[in-house]
C-alpha cells in the first residue's frame, strides 16, 4: 500500500487538489440552481447542502420567508458568496490532508475522499471497526451501545493512528522474522482485511493529543498559525475528548504497590552548591507528600561538588536539600551524575564538567576533542579507565567514598533508598554516539566512538589475539551521525556488520562498554553496601525494525536481529545486584509527534526485549517517563507498562520515577490527574472514569 501511495508526487497532488476544489465548486453551483428550482415548484423551505457530509462543516440553514405579495425572498448574494468561500476553504484543507496522507502514509483513500474517510482510515489503523453508517467501536468488542435515548446510533471516532492500544504480550517473535517480511505482512494484512486488529488494552492512549493530531493532519506544519488548519484540528481534538470519556479504564485496585518518586529540577542546587529557592521547594514537597508520593530523585552533579580541584568536595547544598526532604518524611533516590548537563533534550541548566577533568583528558588521550567530538570525561570513561587508572577510576572511587561518608546518617536511616550510578552520557550506559550538540539529528544512525589511541590499541590487541591483525581498525563505511542504514555499506541489509570482521568488531566494541560498567558498579557496590544501586539503560528504538539495528550498534548495544544484546547486560547487572532503570518502557507506537515509520522504530518491541531480558534473571526493573506527561491517557500507558495485564507470572516494575517536578504539575487538573495516577500505582481504588 505504501508503494502505491508514494507514486503520487507533489505536482500530482497539488493538481488533484485544484481539480477537486474546482469540480466541487461547479457541483455546488449546480446544486443551488436545482434547489432553487425545487423550491419554486414545491413551495417548501430547503437547507443549503454540501457535497460531503463532513462532521467539521458548520451548515447554516437559510429559510425562505413568503412575502405578502406571494413572492419569495431569496438569500442575499453576499451570504451565498460567504458560504461558497467557506466551502472552498474547507475543501482546500481536505485536499491538503488527503495529499499528505497519500504522499507520506499508507492510506488507501479514494480520489474524492472527504474528512469522514480520513477519520475512518485513522480509526481503522488504530484498531477500531468503522461501519458504513459511521458506527465505531473497538475491534475486539461489540458496539458501545446501539443507540441513545432517541435511538440514534452512537458514533465514536479517533483522530490519529498514534492511539494504537498498548500491547500487553510481547510480539510473537522479536528476532525470528526479518524486518522486511514483517513490514510486508503488516501492509498485506491492512490491504486484505481493511481493519488492523492488534492485541489491545481496555483503552486508547490519548497522550499529547493536540501535538499528535497537529503532526498527523498538518504534516509537520504549525497549525496554530494556519487559519485553514486550526479549526479542523480543534474539532478533531474535541471529538477525541468526547470519545476518550466513553472508554473504560482498567481497574488497578488490589494490584501490587509500586513506589512513586518525583524527579527534582536539574538546577535545584546552583554552581556554588547552594540550595535554590528553599521556600518554594518546601511548598512543593508538602504538596507531593499530601498525595502520598514516596520520595524524590535528585542529581548530584560532579561538576558542582568537585568543581575546583580533585578531592575537594562541597556537599553543602545537597546536605541542606536532603534535610528538607527528610523533614517531609520522603525517601531519596540519588543519581551520581558524572556527565555534563546542557545541550541535551530537556536540559534547562548548564552544569559543565570540572575544568581539571578536561585538562587530564587532553593530557592523556593524545587526540583532539574536535576529532572525537565527545566530552573529556566520556573519553576518560571509555578509553582510559583500564590504562590510566589514576586518571579515572581513582576519581570515581574517591567521589563514591566521600558521598557515603558525608551522608552516612541518611544511609543509616534508610532515607537514601537507591543510588543510581552514571555510566555515560545523560547518565546512561551507552557510548556518546548521537550527541545533539555536535550535529546529530533523529533518526541518524550515529557514529562509533573508538578512534582514540587507547581504544585503537585495545582493538589491535584483540585483533592480534584473534589472529587477524588487519582487523585492528574501526569501520570506514559506517557513514556519519545523520546517515540512514541503507546509505552505508556497513549497516545496509547484507552489510559488513554481519561479516566475519563486522561481528568481531561489534563484539569487541560492546564488550568494552560492558567492562566499563562492570568496573564502575564494582566500586559502587563496595561504597554503598547495603543500599540498592542501579544503572540506567538507554532506549535506542529507531531502526529497530531493520536487520542491523544500526543506532543500537553505534551506541554499544550489539543487538542485531539475529542476536540478543541485552541478555549480557542483564547478566552483568545481576552479578552486582544492581537494578535496571529503563526509561523507554512507557513509549508506545506513535505516542510522540515523531515519524516512527520513517525510522522503522519500534519502542514497544525494544521495551519488551529489554524487560524480558531483565526479568528472566530476576533483575529488579524501575522506570521513568521519557516524555512529559500530564493527561490521563499518558498515565494509563505508564500504568499498563508498570503492571502488565497478561504477564503469567505477575511481573511488574518495582519503582517508578516521574519526570519532573514543576509548577505545571501542580496546576489544577494536572495535579488531580497526578494524584489519581499515584493512587493507581499504589494499587488503591479510585473513582470511575470521569471527563
């Protein structure tokens, strides 16, 4: 279906749009003449109609009044012109929507389709059944009521294919079927059956409805500034809300208790290690405590506490913060953040690395930062740790020890419930393969980070041990940050990644990452004995449906379609008794205003693979939302991922962290929805679904 729709180029779509508008205008004129003749013969009033039964069209009824002389008063000419202008604008919008869906999507729409056809196509893709009369209901249930009090059938519509119900069982095979066959099979199913029936949850996720609808309808345009589109989008949003209030939620009463933490702002302490706005923080903590939040998460930034010189620590701001949190009887999750803050998505403050770290990095690695394009500490972590122990591991060990001694009373009282150890960029276990500040843009495959002298030396030793000294090199055909897999000789189908050299290199590259985490977690286990430690794993979901999984490979996850790269990571974490924090776990297909189809991404498939790898070795899994969430649909998605409905062993995450504390969270309806979400995470009964 995709190939059929993509045959329409820009010129053809624009020409079709102009022809549709012109032809329908001509038909409108003919209809007016026919209606006028009918009124003259029959002598009764009529309603001015339209060639399409569009639910977004506002019909204005004009009733002709008889005059004393027996003649009829016709509508003023300017009224007719205004009506025709509105019709032209509406049809222009419709034509643009149809052109965009045909050009960029897999929608088999007839040539003279209208908005009703568009809504029906979107609803069917979301797993709903749309009958010819417009009656709409979930594919695995009966129609939601056969009528209203007056006997009129109830019609429900959905606005976007982004509201695909969340799957509760993992795909039949995550690795067994090549992505090309999967895509073909999916498209064939849509063409033959016309209705896609996924394993659905009891509700439709409708998080970030406005942004998703805008992205789908306007094809990436700013609808708020477009007078032709904003009315239609507002109407779609209203119908989505009307539909959403009629859907039944899953009851989480009696389900396992999952503690809920709230992440504090990135800049809760300043660069002088002083608590910022203590009074405001106290008020917010009181509100969190009133809704029974279990605790807060806070980043302890290396660039703040050890900014001036090695082993000169300033914990004053964090000590005051921890005291305030303890006074409110809340728990604390601490993130030992050895990365810099600023330049990443969601960063609203800038906290650089200690200046002395950069000096050590330039001294030791022997290459320029412009060539490597990553920060000094990230180079230290991945390149020097095993060779220059005095430059890296020693500083990490001292930082852990200082923190444990300084906050001993909080450990002893159980106020600090977990320590998450930063293992790379953004605190995640991965290579800095896709840095936004250096030009990477979604969905680029990223770049391998193995071209400094120390990693090349390690690679040379591994190649010589294998007996192939010519393999002591990094790939030279893997493209650049923003390449696509098929544009490279390394990641394309049948590319070098799956050859003898490719498998050797990827095994070495991923093992360096795992060994790094193994050493750092060993230090953390010694320093924080008796307290749960954790590691954050990044969710690199783009290109997951390709054979190579290119973006995962450059990030250090050796996880192509014929190999499970997360089992080894889970085993390493199990060795240290560490928990896994996976922040991609709540993302469902098309939940963001991101074109997953273009990047062949699959957040759902990735989440199931990672969670199953962890749960298979009884590894505790905690999670946090990767996207800003304030609405009920988004919370429902988080709940479903936290407590899977169909898991035969009743597995669930053991803690959840909400991202993040802000005035917006405390605002009116947002606050009420968050309170309801916390109760459901705790397994408490809540009121029935309300609008």
